[in-house]
């Protein structure tokens, strides 16, 4: 069994760069990043539809207690301080209206370098405007590690084997690698409807509604970019929870084949 390691350390950016932000307590860091993100958003309109593609740990691709808490807090900040952004559900129907999509990563880093243990978390937030296909805002901050719960959520905790996932790479690139005003990666945009259904499947799995989860995974796999590792993992997990031994065995072989092919 290969466990997910949300605390995997990513190196701090090398070379001559502006001074990194000083780590502050987690709630303050998130507030700073959100203020930068929404306060400087280069998008007009009195009513801007906003969906959140669930935040992840950039090293593992997993969602955790911390990333879920960040998402909940961001919704509160938007509704309280930035009411022109109207939070909508992350669904294919809403995505078809070309909303702004918030993506975010939360990553353990070593401020001193590769060999030192992690001593901070890097928060990166971006707004991806589907109408213009560009990044219209970014917000970054660093948080101290105290009171940060990186426990994976139930779906990611149950994953039996993990593999490099192109969908995760495209998400991280959109958040961290695309500058303000930069064009969105088509590999990310094209997968969004499937990603929305996959997230529904994850939510149903974590609510122990395994038949419903399986239905979402099957539907997502039929969409462009929907044949993802998360779908194959979810299909295996749901079948296993339902006691469908033969289907679970087939699904496990399917996800192993995917890992070997990537």
C-alpha cells in the first residue's frame, strides 16, 4: 500500500527573486492571500459567477482537512467582503456559463532549502476566467505550521496506490505556473466538466453513498479528459465498499494499468 504524503517537501524557488513573504499564522495567511486575490481581480462586472475547484496539496494532489477548511473560509470571505463574486456550485451546468474558477494549492515547504525539514506552508490562489481563458488574479502567502491539520480526507486516505496524474499537473500549473494575464492551460480547461463530476463522486464516497459515487465516476469517465486516476481509484473504492468483489478486482487492475502507462 502506497500512502499519500501531504507533507512532501517542495524546494523553494531558486534564483534571484523578490523576498518571500514572512510566514504568519494560518488564518492570517489565508486572509492575506484572499485579500490580494479578490481585491486586485482584473475582471469587471457587478455580478461575477465564481466556482471553486477544490483546493489541493500541490505535492500529492490530495485534499486534506486544511484545504477543506481553506475552501470554507474563502466562501465566507467572498460573501462577507466581496459580494460581487457570487459563489456557485462546481457543476458542468455552471461551468457552461464560463464563470471564474478559483484554484488553490497548499504546500509544505522548507524556507532554508531542500535538506531542511518543512517549516512553513505556501498558499497559492488564482482566479481563472473561463470567458477570456486567462488568469485574472493571484494571491500568495506563507503560513506557519502551527494548528494546520494536513490529515487527508477519507477518499484520499483510502487510496490504495497513487500515480502521477496529468489532471493534477494541469491544476497545479494553472495555479502556480500561469502568471497574471497568462493563458489557461487547455489541458485544465478541457477537463473541468469531468473534474466537477469526479468531485461529486468524492463527496458521495465520503458520505458513504457508494452507489451514487460509482455513478458519478462512470459518467465522468465518458467525458473528455475524464479517464483519470481519481476515477479509476474511486471506481475501485466504491465497488470494494459495496462488496462487489469481482468488480473491485477488475477495477484495481484497471487503476494499476493506468499507473504503469503514465
